[in-house]
């Protein structure tokens, strides 16, 4: 079984929605890193030298490769990535090797067989 790493950079107010939607699409868990900062095409606004950035989270999902695109697209819809600017981004990376995922393999075996 092969896995992908989904990195999702999203406004903190949408983190729970993204996690719920990803789980419904086939993700088996996530890790959230709070208080990330970033800058897109447009620079962030400031007021008297103080930044007015929206707090962001980084959500990491290790997902089975056959489910990864579906999960990625589900996240994009829920988080409005393609509808509004500065909502965040999600990317996927190949995982060459991983340990500690044996419990996920047991859970995902039947799910992936049904998808194929």
C-alpha cells in the first residue's frame, strides 16, 4: 500500500470543517499545526505596524494514494480554495516510506478494494 502526504494550509476557522470533510472522503486521521503564517500574491495588511493576518493552521494527512485526489478535491471545495483568494492551499507529496501506519493499512484495505 502506498501513501501520500496532504499538506493543507487553511484559515483556522475552517480547520474542523476540513478535517471532517477529509475523514468523510477517506482520510483516517490528521495532525494540526496551529498559528502558521503566510503571504500570497497580495501582501498582508497592517494597521500602525501591526499585522492583520488571519490565523492559519497546517493540517497534515497521510492518506492512501488511491484516495488522495478525492480527499484533496473535497478539501478544496470545503475550504473555498478556488472560489476566493487567500483562502489557503492544499498539496500532495509522495511518501517513499512510513512506519506507524499498520493500523491505517488494516482500516484502508477494504476501503481501497471497494474504490478499485
